[in-house]
C-alpha cells in the first residue's frame, strides 16, 4: 500500500466519492441542478417544521391539562391541611386523589401524543 501523495489534482482526477461532470455539461447547468435539489430539500424541511409546529385541538390533551391543574390544587390543599394540623386521614385522601388525577393527566397526554384522539 502506497502512502498518499500531496500533489495537486489535474482536471481528469477526482477525489474519492466525487463524480466527474459528464462531458459537455456546462457548470451553469450543474449549479441549477444543485439549486433545484436544495430547494426541494428546503421545501421538505419547511413542511416538516410546519407539521411539528402546529398541533390540532386534542380533547385528551385538554383533559390531561385540567387533571394536572386539579392535581396541583389538591396537593396545595393537602399542604395547607398539613401546616394547619389537619387530620392525617384527610391528608392521605387528598394525596391519593392527587395521585389519581396525576395518572389521569399522564394518560391524557399519552393519548394525545399517540394520535388516538
């Protein structure tokens, strides 16, 4: 195996992976072909960005958000009961209710993400 030589390329030589331009094809034609390919790639990227940016209304996502807010509210009420020496049974019931609401929120978000609306 011979080591690579650091000599400049001639017009007939190409680097590995490059394809030489067909004879008779003008550089302007090649540039236009590259421009069309880049425009197509940009169009596909913009279409993908639009679909990911816009999310349609989803009832499971809405219900998940409502459950999440209610769970935070119930935890705050439980914290207030704990600070003001409420009964432990009531505190336990509030924390269990907050857990159930949190599971409902996670279920709603999961259903909305999977597209099963």
